[in-house]
C-alpha cells in the first residue's frame, strides 16, 4: 500500500467520524463520494501492481494463477479426514473411509428411489 493511499484512508476515517456526528446531508454525501473514489483508486493500484508482478515474472502463468487465487481467496489443498464414525465404530483407516464414502454414493440412488422402483426401471 502506498503512502498516498494510507493518507487517503486516514482522511476517509476522519470524514466518517465527522459525518457520523453531523446532521448535515452534504457531509454524508461527501463521505460516500470519497469512499467511491478511494475504492476506484485502490482497484487501479491493485491492477498496476499485478501488471508489474506479471511483467517481471519468469513464469507468467504461475504468477497469474497466484493472483487469481489470492483475489478469490481459494487455496489449493486437500484436507485429510482423520477420524470417521462408520457403523458406530470410529476408524482412522483411510482405505476404510474411502470405501465407506464410495458405498454411500453408490447406494444413494437406491435409497432415494427405493429398491422396488429400481428393479422396475431396469426391466
């Protein structure tokens, strides 16, 4: 964040405090306008920073994906299920957990439709 943006954020805070206590509608309107302008300035500063990162990068594709992930807030990774209750028994065995999930997903249609309906559909 640049020094100018930090100063602008502090000024925005001062405008907020003065407009909050004021009954003057122009004061509140000035604050809203300042917020919109500051938001646009911050967006442009981000764009310029990202363009600079991409242009100086050796691996542009990887840099672009890092930027996308940071902006969307998504992180890649898998979470391991460490303990699962299967048929009233706690298990840590990853193969047993995987098989249990597979069985559950394979039988979901049968559970929803009932076994009699599936037999009539297959005939």
